[in-house]
């Protein structure tokens, strides 16, 4: 599905159609950029010097964590998640009026916005030794996953995709774009886009509880 939220390393259930079927690969900054510590920092700290490891380094790394702009401390995770959600909302605004190609592009862009921070937070909350980072990264994952769940049962978005698939312009798209659009629509049907509002709200609560439980189990 396009929005995919992995609730834990041991739980691969997709809770949302926007990320895995993205038409273009996400262009995440490399964590080995020039701002990252050199391999020489990987050395085990000298006990006689009283050094302590910091996020797998013998010294605190300088610059952005994991190459993500603005990610330099634990508190940045939920902040960047909020920004990512707002950017995704902007991409998907008025999507019901867009052409098939514009919808695919909007979905891809929204997916990249969300997964850029969510994927980093998912990794950090599972492997970081500092509880503060784990907690803040978990907040980011839950925030993004919550929005993903809302998108996957968004009726106007679904109807916009149905309309675009019937237009002549849909057949002019390349095969990959057509598959992405169809996959997203089918995934939304599986997620419950057809349900009533109360049922959708209940479904979202169940998904949130499922994600948190899966994370708690592996901690």
C-alpha cells in the first residue's frame, strides 16, 4: 500500500495504503554525508578516558541525525512528524479535482514526506539505547501512522481516484503509475473507506492500539 506504517520491527502489517507502492523511490539524504562522523569515530571508547558512547559513536556526532534536516535531538522527532503531516496534507489538498497523473504525483510526494521521518523514527525507537530518544521517536511514529490511517479511509480521495481511473488520461499513464493508483484504491477498500463515520473512528482506534501493542511487545 502507498501509506505503509510498520508498527514494530516484528510487525509488518500495513496499516495504510501510502508508501510501499510509491511510484518513485524515496530520495532520503544519505546518512554517510559529509556532516556524519568519519569511520574513525566508530572505535570503542577508551575506558581510561572515561568516555561514553553516544548513539553508537564514541563521541556525540555533529550535524543532523541520520542526515535528516533539523533532526539533532530527541525532541525533534515529534516536531518533524507534525511538519511532515502538514506537508502531506498540502500535497493531498483538493486531490479529488486532480488528474490521474497529478494524483499519483501527490500520493508519491506525500509518501516521501511522511516516510522520511517515520522510517527514521521507527528505527530509532527500536534500537536506540536512550529512553528519551525511544519515547520521542515513538511519538513521531504514532503521529504519522495516525494521519496515514485517516488518509486511507478518506472518501473524497477515494472518489477522486475512482473518477480518474475512468478518464481517458488514465490510459495514457505508464504501467507503473496505473498500478500505483489502482493499488492505492484497492488498499483503501481493504482499509474500510466504505464504512460509516462511527465505524471508521472505531477502526482508527483499533489500529492505534494494535500499533502500540506491537511496539510494547518488542520492548
